[in-house]
C-alpha cells in the first residue's frame, strides 16, 4: 500500500507486508495532521484501522492501529 498526496507527488509512504507478527514497540511512529480530524478518523476506520489504547487519557489526538497492530495518531488540525 502506498500513500501519496497526489498523482506523481512526493514524498510518499510505502508499506510492505512481512510474514512476522508485531513483537514489540513500533520503531517508527506516524502522526497525521488532517484538515478534519473526525472525518479522517472515520475514513481510516472504514479502511480497516481500529482504535488503540496507548495509555492516553484526555488528549486532542486519536490513537489508531493498522490491521497489523501498528499504532499511529491522528492529530487535530493546526490553526492557520
């Protein structure tokens, strides 16, 4: 799976499947800053992400996990 901002634009993120299961803490953590946090969270959930508990409490970001259990955050939009 590859995530890109637009056709032919760079940088992109490319995700490869590996046969091993996740066995520890992620070595890379991604934070996404969309224009509309709620809409992006719903879009990602429809694509197979799940809500994750990383020990967060009352915070302005949402922690999700991909289908393999890798956590990432969806932050609130930054003020312009």
